[in-house]
C-alpha cells in the first residue's frame, strides 16, 4: 500500500491510462486527479477520447494499460464494490422500459435496498430534479429534457462517491439546456459530489466544473483549474478551441507590489502576479475581458492599465458575438464584441481601434517549454 | 363449396362429440409442441442472447449458420434424426424411433434455431449503451443480461411464438420420425395428410380448422400481449 500513499486525500485518480481500438490509439493520458467534491470537466471535440476516459474512470471499460484509484485504492472493472460507489448518466438518457420509479430505483434494487426505503428515496430525488409525483408514468413517454432529469435522478439517488456525466445536456434544445445546466450545477454542488463531466461546450464546463482537461486526439492538451485553462490556454490549438488567441510569449521586465510588466517583444502588458524580472512567461487574456474603443476617442478613466492602439487583423462570427483578432504592435489578442457594436463602430479588417484590458485580466505563467526558443 | 361447408360442420361435430381419438391427436400435438418449444427456448434463447449481445470471434459465422438452420427443410431434419435414432444409428439402442420423444427431439431441432435467430435480432436491437448505463448503476453481467432480455421481451416473445408456430404446423419431420401411428404418434398435421390421402377431405379439413383455431387463439393472445405492452410503453395511459 505504501506505493500509493501519494493518492491519499484524492477521491479518484488515474495513472497512465491508454486505450486502442486496433491500431488507433484513442486514449493516452498521464494522470487525472479529483479531490473529494471536485467537479472535473473533460472538454474537447468529438472523437477526442472524452467518453472513453469517462468509461475507464467509471470502471465501465478496461484500459489497455494504466490504473484507476478510488480513494487511494487500486480498482478495476471487475471490482463490483468499487463500481457500486459510482453512477453515470449519458448523452442519451437510455431509460429502461417500465415506469419512472422503476428506472430510478434500478440501482437501489441492485444494492438490496428495501422496497419502502426505495420508494421514499425515489420520491425525494424526483422532487429534487423537478419531477415530483411522476413515479407511475412510463419512461418512454417523456420528452428529452424530462428523460434527462430521470437519468440524473437515477444516478443521484445512489448518492455515489463519484458521479459520471457524459454530455448529459448535448441532445437538448438551448432553452432547456441552459435551465438544466444550472439545475445540474446546483445539485452537484449541493451534494458536494465528486463529478466527472464530459462536454464539448465550454460554457457548460464553466458553469459546472472546478477543473478541466481539454482533450485532443486522446491526449490532454491542457489541464488545470477552469479559470487558468480558460484564461491562458497553453498552446495555439487549445486557445483556438477555447475561442482565444495563441498564448503570448515574453519576459518579465518589472515586478513591483504584485504588478508585473511583461515585454512581449514590442508592447509591454501589465499583469498581476509575483515573478522575478527576467522570467520567461506565456501570457493571455480572455476575449470577453478585452474592450474596444474607436480610435482617437477619449477613453474614460478606469483601472484598466493596458491600453494599446491596435489594428483589426481578422473578424469572424462566434456564436452571437464577433470574434476579433487584434494586433497591438506585434502581439495578438482577441476580443468578443457584440454584432451591434461592430456595426456602430464600423469595424472591418484593417480598422484602427483602441484596445483596453485590466492587469487583473492578464494571466501569466512561467514558460517552461518555450524559454529556450525565446533565447535562440 | 359444399365440401367446405360439410368440412366445417364435421369439425364442429367432431369437437362437440370430443371423440377420444380426436382428443388423443390434439393431446399429442400439444405435448410435442410444448416439449419441443420449451427445449427450443432452453437451447435457443441463451444462444440467441449471446449472439445478439456480445462480440466475439466467429460471431458472424455463427449467425450465418443459425440463419441457415432456420431455413433447413423439416424433412431433412426428420431424415437426420431418423438416421440417428434408427436401429443402425448411434442412438438406436434407445429405441426412440416412432415415439413421441423422437418427434419432440426433431421438432426441438426445428424450433431452437428459429428462437435463437429471432432472439439474437431482438437482443441486438437493444443499444449497447443501455447496457453500459445499467453497468454504471452497479449491474453485474447477469443483471445486464436480464435487463437486455426484458428490454427485448416483445421480440423474444415473437421468437418463441415463431418457434411454437413452426413446430405445431410442421409435418415433414414428425411424419418421418413419428410414423403417424394411430393413438400414439399421430398429430393434427399428420392426421390431415392421412385423411386427405384416404379421400376423407371433410375430416381432413375439419382437423385443419381445429389446428387453425388453436394457433389463431394462441397468436391472438401473443399479439394482444405485445400490443398492450407497446401501448403502455408509448404512453396511452399518460
């Protein structure tokens, strides 16, 4: 057991898990860690291996190599005791034929819970997911949103140590989706359940998760706290996937009272943090934190320390907003601007604008991979 | 037309009279059908489940073989069973040829592939992810199997009905291994052949009407069960 002491305090951990189908490697992940009560989002495009990783973490599939630990104990798909501590809900609700109550009680029945306790627990959990009194209905008569609530109730009623949710909302229409994602986030946090949440929607990930792994081709492209990963994606692919620009590379030139000046090879941006001058860093700012003003206008005084004259290099639609790529004297940042603002300010490629963002909005991390490149 | 009316009259009269001979034929028919369908389920349903629910090397070959077995003419099955049970055959010493048991064995070999093939198709239509979902809630392999069968139950019932139907209406195999011995191995279908050959169309058709009434009643029951099940699932009660 001494070999696994490092897992103490973690609810769920996986080491070096890999999975191949034939010659195609669909998953190859060094490590995954979840503290008790933490929600981890697995984010990535389809085919990135998210669901496979979820199935392995949930002991539903065997990895070709690697090990999963539950509360520090090595476990496998054969370990039914460990599986009994987990519960999952998938993209399609996959309700069983029968009543809603039968569906929700399925796992309880497998655990030998008495009939009386079962019906009490079912009634309670249905109330929580907003389907109080629906016990007797046939499960196949439900709408997508209702069925997904039943699927969540079926997992929640087991009060699992680890809850696994595989794109639980992606088949629903936007209105129900936004309402359910809030409900799900509330319920997960109320119960302080350790949760793995697979999604390809970054907004959903932001709503529910504490930490995240961005996956690409079976590997972790980025991982860490949601704010960190979203704020400063480590590479260009992750940045593009998350809707921002590639990380900026630079050197800390000044550091005083928690304020850093970072030379990006031309422009100097200010950030908050404690790093020694001379440190090579990567830096980034979320598009929604970058404000634009028309060139030449008086900018209202504010705490925004970073102000640049910039040029619009590219603009494209990003959901309901425009995603603008801006050149600020050699470095590139992105900004999300509403359609009406783009119209009013007559923004087009080549337009000159003033670019403003706060020092607190800039994330900076020591650049481990790229420091050699910078010096070369 | 008169011959048909006469036949129906004869059928009604036969059933009303309930002659011991007729009841014996119906009894043997049901005995063979029930025994062979039961063994057909015992052999065919697990095999169908495995073929439908799991992925293994040789699965497609097995499915192809089953589908072929479903289409083998009953007389060929009857011939093979006859050879096996005949005096010179490997099971000759058991003395089973021209007995009800021999008929049950042959009919089981007809029913089993049908039940296996149709069960396999019904089980394969249950999504893999549904079983994964059950597993994620703590189901063991056995629980998973029962859930899958329950999900596919309308199809499985249809498979059993098809197996029963094939057995009850079969004539070739039972004729070969049973010998159509009066009072012993005569069933409705072989009796029809017998009466028709003798030129007693009225009696033959009457026996046919009785056979159809029985199968119609049974199929009606199964259809009712399936419809009732579907209606409830799709929410006529909601």
